[in-house]
C-alpha cells in the first residue's frame, strides 16, 4: 500500500512503472526544438475538424491511441483513465475519450493536470485498485484563447509576459513495477496565491506554488536538489522560472543548475513568437511523454522531479478583480528500481 509521509507527500511502496507513453502535437510544436521527440505531429491546427474544441479532442485521442499501440495494449485493458484539459467541464477529455467506454475520472488542475493525473493513476496502481491506468491531458492554442482571452480573429496584442498555449497532448499508461521509468513518490500541491492579477502573466502566478510543492517534496523525502539530475517545472515560462530560482536562492538553495521548464523547452523563443514561453496542459504532458520519460528509461536521467504547474484562473473571477491562485503537483520518477 502507498505510504503517507506527511504534508501531502506519499511514497509508492509496491512500485509503479510507466509502461507506455506517447505525445501528439500541432505543427508549431513539431517545428520547435523537440519536434523529433513526438509520436504524432499535425499538419495544421484543425486536425480535419470543424472547430478548435473538436480538434483538441482528436489530439487527445491520438495520444491515447499511440500509447496503447506502443505498449501493445487494447483499450479494454485499461481499468481507469484519468484525464483533463483547460476547457469548461473538461470537454476536451470527455468528448475525446467517450468512445472508449472506460471508467473515467475527470480532473482539472489547469496546466498542472498531467502531474495530477499521473499521480492519481500511480496511486491507484500502487494501492491495488487496478492493473493498468492511463493519465491523459491536452490543450489547444485556439480553444484556450477563445475561452480565456479573445478568439484569435480578434487580433489582440500579446504582452511580453504572455505565454503561448501549446497545441499538444500526452498520455502515460502505468502498471505494476516491471521496468523504468519508476514512479517513486508524489506530492500533492497546495493552492498558493502570489497576488498576481494579470491573466497574461501566469508564470508569476504559478511560481510560488512550484516553490512550495518542490520544497515540501524535498523536505518530506529527506532529499536535496543535488539528488536529482533535473527538476522539470510544467510551464512557468521565462518569468516564472526566474522567480522560482529567486525563491530558492532566498532560502540559500540553488536550483538553477538542474531546473528545466517545459514551457521554455517546447518552443524556440528566438525563432517562434511565443513571448515568455509555452503553457497549457499539453505543454508539460507532451514534453514529459516525448522527451523526459524516454531519457529516464534509457538511464540518461537517473532521478528527476516532474512538477507541472497550473494557474487556477477563471475569466469571470479575474474580471471581478480577483487574483490568480496557482498549484503544482510533483511526481518523482527514477531509472532505479
């Protein structure tokens, strides 16, 4: 059974392996620095659909289907599927996965959803509540812009702190321990409010939550920053990454040598007009499934932390003058059993 340590940290005692993983992305993401890492790259944002929302659902289908195929699974092999996205009522997931007729747990952690879904799937497996579970998330630039800001046809000017929502999806299938990557422990995030009210500065809104969750995980497990080859945050972008490093430095810890941000990895900021970097549920999901996990499996990374970050914003509440709370869930992943 999983062992609760303290303050949101849980150790997986029976052992969980990420048996298969896949990433499906849009054309812009495929043109970025990690293009060769992804399993599927769309030729356009529409994916043959009439609306952006339907396109996002199809992208999530592709990620799930590729993960099944790579792991030699059938959809009926999956006992539970944990999924979420940025859209109201998690419609990207519910409409994308409805055809599979699987026990479904819809999750919303904003851009932290990949870590949230992977943590929940792993805990189910470690507790003996299933043989195989899937964790799936997605985002789409055009559907997110329509919901949270303005439709892209509006032509609004983006501020320098704004981030570009990745058109991407990732899926992990986890089961009993067999081979790396191994899920060793998770830390569930707390809601942290930095007082940021600018919906175009999500990195600043999320940085405090990333610091809180990572530092709690290190403290609760008795580990140090130096114990990890890399600590990946979800999508703080340049602004949030700078703040995270500063928060650690205030407590006499240097995370800068091992810190990597998925929002800064997925795009080339000099060649692609993404301002402060990438964001969205699919950003960290696709980087995890396309870039990080293969390197843990091969042993290039022995131990890493995956700390996806989310801005728990609502357009309605932000327009009422409220600040934007952040959250970050941490998953510890290792090559060593």
